[in-house]
C-alpha cells in the first residue's frame, strides 16, 4: 500500500531476476568520488571500475548498470546523480516516507537498471514490469486496472495483465 492505494513497486533485484529469466545477467553498482572509474561509449564501449579496499572512497557520484548476454556481449549504462535526481523527480513514490527516502541506494540502482532496459531483450515478464512499475492497482471484482496518475496515456489494459502477453497491452 502507498497512501490509500495499492502501488506496484519492483525493486532492482526484481529487474535483475526478470532479466535473468531471459538469459541476461544484470547488475548495478555505485561509483564514488575516489574510485578509479573510466567509461567510453565510443566504438569500443569500455567500462573500468576499481577501488582499493581500506581506503576512503568518498561520496557517491553516480551509478552504472551492466548487462551480460549469453553470447558474451555486454552493455552498460552510466548515470550521474543529476540524471538520477531527474528520474526521481518524475517518480510517484518520492514522499518523505517512500523508498527514495528510506532506500535511496536501492532506488538509484533500480533507476539505472530500468534506464538500460531498452538495451536488453524484453521477456514478457520484463516488459510487463516496465509497463506496470509504480502504477496504481485498482481491483474491482475480477476487473484489474493499473493507472499512472501523473502520465499521459495512463492506463494499462487488464487483458495484458491477465494474459501476461505484452502484445495485449493497450495504452490509455
């Protein structure tokens, strides 16, 4: 429950689990100001992250996610704190008692993983998670509807939820 409504919230571990069902291993990490962190989105797509144990790593300055595919390919996505804050500002669950307040690291990891999902093959479960995450669930008898109050085109058709087939999704 969130306020007076039931809100579906999928954590970063949920996204990792859903991606793994499609054969994609995903992980998210935080980057701190004293870490050795280098990335390049050029033709070589390089990411390197290291730090020395026992030394002060400093404040968190960003997050990144990595997706590893069965054929050995890897994709990554990097977000600094300003990027995370922009996504947080759009979230419906940013209250003083919500997960952004109680679990900011987990929410930031979820944000970077969710941002990189377009680089990952979507299983029906992962697609459904993207479509319904942070939606308000309305159940009246056997009718199920998910709405997103702050969004344009804000309804997910109950047929898609019932069948689990992303092709059944109809947006508002």
